[in-house]
């Protein structure tokens, strides 16, 4: 009867339980058992973090081939939402290589402290053509809050590549 110390359940509750059942064993839980273990959940979240553009169906197929367990794509979505990964439409931004990003940042830093008089004499051109990578329908990204502008979570666009749009 000293099992209440090990189980961290109040002694009175243990006594009542023992009088009712004449045993200290726990019964089998009702309901459906968990689909994912902690390991499986961490694996799903890691895969969504590595490649946010992967769909829930593809994650399900990867999970099935890797851990040999069949799951529903909706269950994968529930796990991702539990870990604060939500399916969102990615922001569209022009594709800029790493070298160009560095050059643009250096250019911006060079002119950041210029006076308003300097900028009154500057000529601004705001017309530029951009094309979106293919028209493959809606695309979603698994991302956590406040990560909309991370490079992984963007949908890149390219200049002069077919169906254009003026910006």
C-alpha cells in the first residue's frame, strides 16, 4: 500500500482505488492510442522545418517509407499545428542571389545617412517587369509565426521570364 509515494497520487485516492479494485494495477486506457510517438512528431516537425514547401501528403509518404507506419495526412497537419507550424501562402519576392544581396546591402548602407536635400534631387524609377516561377497553382509553406520573410518561406519571382507583370 506504499505505492502512493512512487506514483505521486494522494494516499487517500490510492486507498479508495485499492478498496474498489483489490489491485494496484492501472487499467487499460479507453480510446484510440496515439498515432505518433514523440520521436515521430519531432521527425515530422524537423522535415517541415528543413523543407517548408513539402505538403502534408508528401510528409505522410516519407513517414510511411522511413518509419513503416501508415498515418493520415490530416494527422500530420494536426501535429504541425500543435508545434505552431501553419500552412500559409508564401510571400512573393524577387529572387536575389547571395552576391547581389551583399551588394544591395552595401549600396543601401552607403546612402542611408544622406540628407533629405540629397533625396529631393534623386530620380526614382518604379517600373519593373517581374515574372512568377511557373503557374503551378496555389503553393503553401509550413511556417511558424513571424517567419514570413525568411528566405525558405518565400516564393521567388524572376525578371523577364514569360508572362510578365509590371510593378
